[in-house]
C-alpha cells in the first residue's frame, strides 16, 4: 500500500516534464528518450517475461531455499505431533 501512496504522491507533486512513468513493456525507448541517450542494441531485460520469477527465486535465492527448508522442517514436526496425538487418542495407555 505504501508503494501506491508513494507513486500517487510523486504523480501529484513532481511536474510531468521532470518525471517518467515507465512500463517495462515499453522497452528502452522511453527511458533513453527521457535521459537523452541512444537506445542500446541489447534487448530490454524481461526477467519475469514468462511469469517465472517465483521459479527463478526457488532455484537461485539462498534466502528462499532457507525459508522452504524451514517450512519443510516445521511441516514435518507438525505431522509428527498430529500423528502422536492421534495414536495417543486411539490407543490410550490405560
């Protein structure tokens, strides 16, 4: 929500000739025109072009891998506790 409030603030306070609203689908042209530079020959980077950013994060981000490992450990502990409770409930010792 803060991101949208900040964008709204910028759009209403910065004069239109001093700001650039850029959408990645527009590529290099608007940025280069705004900055007064030539358009590079290399293609505009589209890291999430095929909506695979989550897959990239899953395989390459050490933080994401650590979070997933901890989630698996916690899920395993939860399953073990639930199994123990079910066993205790159905097979009481007394």
